[in-house]
C-alpha cells in the first residue's frame, strides 16, 4: 500500500531533525499528535506553525476549506497534545484564541505566512488560531523513586487546578468590566478556561486509570496487608471521577453562571480534589519511596 503524503512528511521530518522539502521547505513545521474526538486513537499530523512574541501558534486553515481540520476538532475534545518541533518533543495544552486576541494573533500569522489571508478570504468560517502552551514540568528535581514521580504528577495537577481558579477570576473580572447597553461580549477567556479545565480532568483520569490498572495491583502483590488501602483509594477515584464530571458541567454554564455560585462550587470541588491528592500521598509515598524509578530492568 503506498505511503500517504502526510506519512511521508512525518518520516522525513523525523529523519532530518525537523527539516523537510516539498511544499513545507523553508517554512516552520511541527508534528501535532492529537487524540481522536470520537475514536480516542492517536493521530499525528504535519502542521505549519508560527512563532510570535514567545508564543507557538498553529492556524486551522485547512487550505481555506469551509470545514475545520480534523485535528482542530480533536484538540477541542482533548486539549492535551504532543508536539514535535525540530528535535524537541513535548506535551502542550492546545488553547484556541478568541475575540480580539484571535484577530491580533491571526494578523501576526499573516505577517509571517501571507497565504493565511488568502485562505480566510476564501471561506466564511473564522479560521481558528491555536496557542500551544507547553506543559512545563515542576521545578527540576531528580526523579529516582516512584514516590518522586507521583509527586511530580501531583504537583502538575495542583498547578493546573490553580490555573483554572485564576482564569475563573479573570473571566468574571472581564464580565464585570463590561459597560454600556446590551449584553456583555463573550469573554475571551471562556474557551481558554474550558481547555485548561479539560486538560486537568483528562490528566487526572489518566493518572487514576494507570494507578488502578497497574500500580495498585503490583503493590498489592508485594504488600497484601494493604489491599484494603488500595481498594479504598480505588473507591475514592470513583468519587473524583464524579467531581470531574461536576466540574465540566459547571464549566458548560460559564457564560451565564452567577459568579458567586460558580466560585463557591469551584471552591468546594477544588477542596475535595486537593484533599484526595493529599490523602493519596499520605497512603502511598512511604511505599513508593522504596521503589526505584524508572523500574529496574527498564531503560529510562
């Protein structure tokens, strides 16, 4: 079966430290790996990128098509993406820009690649501009045990939860600042807040799935007297899954939500989620501190 055009670009990119020929020659290109909105499968796509004022941007032009590209629908459903840029590979939260910010970033993209203006002129849809916010690891720390790794994950999750809380305040501040007649404009932080909230929920779900399927059974084999502890943690994960669902439902009402009620609900859920992380650390860190990471016999 002949290789697809995209696959040939991907292989050339990876074989030549991010440099490719053909229609992409001389331009900035990255490989974007998204999770299918309905299939859940991983999809890697070559995408042109623009660097502007410290930001890494991708434009969902689809060659001027009247439909958004599939990778854009994927990242709306699953904001956590993987990026290959040159010889780098890193995780990112994909956040489409909105309103005036989108317009400014699109203008910046057009200055770098004028063809985007032609694509926009050829379609009635507003071509999205997506900011790829690199997922920064917590402060560098040597990871030598599974306890260290757990704390690295928990620290990132706490950071994302703090991010959601800060963006909530910024969102309501933008609404409160509206003056004049008519309805307030749709706040530009709405989609940004949604994407970070989804990223937090997805990360927490992935973390718990890995614990339930792999970590807890392995630990229970070596520490059978703690099986009840692991079972209680699994039950707690069900509670956290419910909280994740409540958080997403709360977020869906963001544009019309009463600020005081929204803040109170977010504070309640944040407190429960934070308590879960603390309880998990209290239960697991003493055990995991004796287990090397990466596991013995496996490469880093």
